[in-house]
C-alpha cells in the first residue's frame, strides 16, 4: 500500500487542480445521500435510481467520488452488488482511498501522530463511561 499525505495538507493544491481541470468532479456522501439512514448500518443499500444516474453520468469528463466515514472495505461490500465502475471510493473520512484507475488497490494516509493517538485514547476512556465505544475501523 502506498502512503498518502493527509489530504488536508494539500487542500489549496487540490482545489486549484480541480478548478484547472476540464472535468466535472462530483463528491457524494454515502449514508443519507446515496443510501437511506437505517437503524442497522449494514442495511444501508445504495438507492437504485442513483446507481442508474451514475451509469449515465460516469464518463471521461465526469469524476464521481463516493465519500464516507465508513471503513473502505465496508463501503466496497455495500457497493459490490452494483454494476458501477470508474468511481473513486473514499472511506474513513478520507483516510482510505480506492481510485477507479488503481484496480481496487487501497491507498491509506499515514499513521496517526502521537498527539492524535493520545486524543483517541482519551476519548475512548471518556465515552466508555456512557456505555459507548470508539472503534478503529482499519
């Protein structure tokens, strides 16, 4: 797997690249946009009419990106039942990316910094008091 720098560090560069491109970029969230919110996340299947739209608009001039807080493997499983191709999948809030051109290879951003790891440990301890849990989806 290839390490990617965190996209936030390159926000201006990404914006400028998109603006200079002759392509149309579409970024859509999965839950609540491409699939209804459900009480059981594994039941959130993509809406068929949107899949048909993807097939219609997916071209060399349009770059479709599905973004989710879900783990990339979970996102792939949910979309696997569809016949869509040529779409970039962005999981774990941008930490995992499958570019349509990569043949399904997952690219991950770097590991958590020590400060991020410390913050996660702190939050896990705090939410445990309320019978909640923070899961690392990687």
